[in-house]
C-alpha cells in the first residue's frame, strides 16, 4: 500500500512538473468590461478593423503591484471553435505589451453580416497566466455601399410646410414571407429617415426607442441591426415596420429638389440555415425593401412641425387601433404598395448604443382644477416619455400640456393628445416624440387619474455611467447630481442638445460646458466618436438661422445653409440650425484632443485631422494683421453667451470683449491643433500653426491688453481665462493677469461667477488645470444670484439656461452651466489624467485651505480601470483611501505639511519633493493611510 501511494505521488509530481499551469496558481488578473469599438457586444458594426479593449477587476486588497506583461486574443467565427481554443479568424499569440485598449484587429478579412466571438488571456508581471476571459461577441454590418441592396420606400403623402401640425400620419409597413426551413441566422438591417420600430410576427424587436441615432439626412442615414431569427418560424411570417415622422421633416435637412418630406426606410435581411454561416455560405432567402411592401396610415401622428419652438408631441387615436396589424392573421389586401424613392445617401451603421428608458418617474401630486382638467406634478423637470391612463367617452379627445413652469399651462408648445377608444379607457404613451417639463395638465378626462395611472421615463442614449461622488457639502452634492441629471436629459440620439424642448440642436459652443464633464462621468467614447462624424458631415455648409421652409430664403441668403468654403462649419451638428461663433465650430479641434487625452485614442485625431485643417483654413480667410475679423451674418460671431444679466446688456454685439474672446479662442484652437499635429507626426503643419499662434498672441496682447489693471478687453472672467488658457499672456505679465482674474472673482464679483456657457467653461478649464480649487469652490458655494446655489435655493430640479430665475422664453433644462461636474472628479476627488488613457494618473486632494469640505469619496471608471479616491480631514489630519486598478500607476500628490504626517507610511513610495507637494508613485492596489 505504501509502495502504491509513493508511486502515485511520484507520478502526480511529475505531472505537475510537465504542466506548469497546473503547478502554480493562475494570475489574479481578471478581465472585465470587454468592448469592441467602445461598445459591449455591438451589433452591425461597419468597421473592418475594430479595436478591442478590457480592464481588470479589482483584486484582493492585499495584492499590490499587479500589471499586465502580455496578452493573447483569440477571435473565431463560432463559439464552439473559441471554446476549443481555436482562433480561426485571429490568434495574436502572446504579445508582450501592457496595452489593454486601442488594440486593432489584424486577423482574416471580416465578412459582412456575420457574428464573431473573442476572448482574451493575459500574463501578469510575475509571469502567471490568467484564466481565459468570458467569450464575447460582435456582429458586422456592411463595409461598402455596394453591399446595401434595400430600396428607400415610403408613402405618397408629404408634409405640408405651411402646417402648424404635421399632416403626415406615422405609417405602417408590412411584408409577408414564407420560409421553408428553420432559420439559424437572420439580421434585419434597418435604416430610416425618421424614427422606426421593427416587428416580427406581432412582436417588437429590441428595446431601443427613438431609433436610429440623429443624423444629417442631407448626406447620411444610419441603420440598426436587429436579430430576428428567434422570432421566425417555418412557414408564413410577417415583418413590419412602423415609421415616425420626426426628423424626416426637419427643415435643416431640406434640399432643393432633394428628398421628399416624409418618413422613409430602407432595409434588408439574409436568412441563413446555420446560426454561424461560413464565409462562402449563401443565404437560403433574402428580403429587401421594395415596392412590394404594403403600407397604411397608423393612428399615430406628430403634433407640431419639428421646428424651433414647435417640436410638439403626438396624437394617438385609440378608436382606430388595430392590434393585429403586424401579425400573420391580419388581412392587408386593402393596403397600398409602397412608393420607391431613389435617394443618394451614405448608409452607415449606428455604432453606438441606442436610446433607452431609464429612471421611472411617478407623480408627487395630482390636483383637480374642475371641468375635466387635472394638474400633475412629476416632481422633477425631465425630458422623456410619459404613459397616462385616462377615462372618457369613446371618441373624446383628451389633451396633455407639458410645462417647465408651475405658473404656465404649457411651455414651448409641447403638447400631446389621445382619442379615447371604444372601451372608454385608453392609454397615451409616447412612441416617436418626447416631452420635456415637470408639470402635465390633463384636459378633458372624465375621471381624476391616480398616481398609478401616470408614469414618466427619462430617455437617453444607452451609455454606461462611469463616476460616483459624495462629499460633506450638500450643495456640492446637489450640483454634481444635477449636472448629471441635465446631461442625461440632453444626450438623446447620439449627441448633446442645448435643450430638449425648444430647439434640440447640437451646439458646438455649449459642448465646452458638457464634453469634459460628460467624459469624467460616463463612458462616452463611442458617443463622441459618432458626434465627430456628424461634424465631418456638416462641414462646408454655413449656419442656418432663419426660416428654412421659406424657399425664397433657404440656401440663398446669409446664414441660410449655403454651401460655401470647404472649411466653414455651422454652429450645430448634425442639426445645422442655430447661431454661434468661432468657439462653436472650434469644438472640432477641442473635442478630438479631449478624447485623445481621455481615452488615448489616436484614431479620433486621424479621422478628424482634415476637418481640423479645413476649419483653421477657413478662419485664416478672415484674419487680418494677425487678428480674426468678424465674419458671416448677425448670428455667426458670438463670444461668451448667457453670462449674468446678458439679456439686458445684449449678448450679440460687436464690442471689444467679443472680438478679444474670439481671437483668444482661435489661438486656443491653434495651440490645440499643434499638439494634435505633433502626435500624428505632422511636423510642418505643427510648426506653421505654432507660428500663427505666436503672431496672433502678440496682436491680441497689443490690441486688447490694458496695462492698468493687467486685464484683457473688459477684464471679464471669460476674456482673462481664455487669454491664459491659450497661452497668450507674456511670461512677465502672467502673474499679474492671474492676480487680476482672482481679484475679479473674489473682490469685484464677491466670489460669484460672472461668465456664461463658453466663457464659464473656459474659465473652469483654466482654473482646473491651474489647481485653483479655492476659486472654483468659492463660486460653487454661493447661494445668491448668480450661482448654482441660487438655482437650488429656488427649488430648481434641473440647471437653467440662464443665471436669472424664470426669464420668459428661456429653458429650465439646459446645457449652459454643467462644467462643475468635471471639477468634482478631477478637483475635489483629485483624480486627474497624467498620460492619455489613465495608464498613469494623478490623485491630488485639495489643500486644506482650498475648501471647507471635511470629506470626499469618489470613483471613476477610467479607460484603464476603476479608480477610487476618498479623503477626510479630522483635527487637521489627512486620511485617505486610494484604489489603483491593475496595470496602472498612480502619482499621489499631497501638499507639504500634510504629507509629513503620512511620511511614515508613504516614504518608500516618494519620488519627488518640492516646495508645494510631495509626489509618491503607487503601483496597483488599495491603500489606506
């Protein structure tokens, strides 16, 4: 027996020696958050060389210094092959690298309309290999225009441009097909002009709402990929599409002799017997949109005309509802054949998460006004959908009016309606439009609704949240939460709008107040990549401000959307319409650089470099003696916008402060372009732009600097901060100008902010980058006008368009003042990037004297993993908890004095010391000190 045991033990030891992976434990590195092109398991991706990324779960707190030494990616065309360890599409083998994002696919050629599967294994810095990650997938769309076979189809009914309410009903389309075999794979690719919903055999496909993402329909349409195979059966099947008018009648997308003003769609699907067909396998059947599809008007119609101030709502006639319209049993013999419209539009994949319903909202009160009128308080100002059950006589029309203001029945003409069906109880629910407001007036109901009858939802793009923040200061917490609330309410359709009720335009100037805040709070790489594509589409067309439905004006007058210089930009994308100035178009330089810093994404710089060059070339045509001159029409040269008392003072002007700010911003664009060019190896352009920036800086300083007071132009916060941010101020004057800006904030304005959208965003950016937490905290701590605290004190549930309370015509849910949301993360929590993508980052808590906070705790899901920063001060003692994700390094910066008290814990990590801070290099792990 002893001999048997000894022999068995010997064989087991030999086995371990033969298989090192069995002899040693796996690496504690655990791959999570796997993405392709910044999206978790994207469908219909039209990128031939997509990028892979992942991060790591936080290991046990006692594990430190863990990093990635190598990775191996397997990609296969079936999950079975991948499970067997075969990457028949791509096997990277072991790649010695710490990279875990921006990894380009370099395998066999991807085939359109296929699903691919991937997994990754990594080796850590100790030589241990991890377990394989879970298997993830993505599916492809189409890589060339020739692969799209569907025709554009619609109805013969066109929008009457003279109509206050849309005259076009939201049409139904259906097609009956017969399948002789069970289907393994069928992906319906659906592009539409106007929103759409897809149904198969009566069942709605997918949970995305208001699809697809908003797009410039003078040039492009985007498709969504729907997996319909699970809903198909052998024999007869019905595929149905419901179109919503919406953006199909937006006047900014009208072209002379162009696309008709009516909702349209183009779609196609190939039916395969196998779930994962081979490269050569042909479909057993194909379906395309063509004239054989049948259509009928649905009982749903847009109210309003999808124009400035008239976004309206929708009316649902429940008396004409047909529940079976999209089922096999329905008789469509009385329907008409679709009309084919030959369009020349680029058809692209959506490549971002679609819109989703979040944050279910219930009423806080319902008040009866008499005669069938009821006032509903939803408790919060929001943009999204509502579902309302109402009772009445069959055929009665019940109306719903939405308002941001308690005293107003309706704001911005937002209203919907419902015709009661045969049962006497019907439900209104949005489908192809959305409302915005806090109060709903119900007119014409026969019974008072109860709370259970009414539900609201915020609607936004389906990106993931990426940050948490909490502090000892309730006002700072309110500002953080409310900036996020605004952002989410404004980010519907793959871009950020100025307001969801009056305009719904993607203003570039406003983006300075939202982009960095957005990227420090949400996972927005795909979202902003899409929006930069929108800016590429609109370049070459001037802004639109007037009535684009007036054929004597549109595309003919100044600011009417004429096709001018190839570098000119409108002030909004993809929407064209609206006024602005150089910092509106200039976002095409700023945003790609912000994205590169945030995500380490070089591709976004490459894709937009021509856009940037053309924009700067356009500005050059309006430069004289080193200074940018006013150009365009009345609404093309705005400077700062919506500063305190701006309406009374007049914002659209030719004053020196406007010219100064716009010139300083041009230099900021030039200096940013220099950095971009150097990353891309474009040395000649970098040198040329650097020279232009120097010439312009001297001209600006000569023209606008006032030695008395050491200020630029009017000495406003906007002008001073932008001159500093653009590095215009000569070195010998920098300290004086900084002191003058501080005096403007603390003395002249008594600690209140006095800047608007663009000026305030640039002010906060310079203060954040200069480490002036004290000045930002002073401004964000005020509770009197003008301030965020003033809004809170006046019961605001969202941030307003203007600092003034309740000015007529201005929205109470706007993009104007969201910039503190970035500072909460990189200022108060102190989480800052050191290298692009956060492979190395900084944690630097504010100095004790900079704020009155006693504690902060926050997290940020960076592109390199979750960073956690918490600090508190008790009896002048700083205590911290820091989590550094695997494969990253933290540079912890602590002010002199406080660092001395922690030296016994951190001494071994110290790498630098100066008169202000001590810096410590922390490898991955959790630290409590």
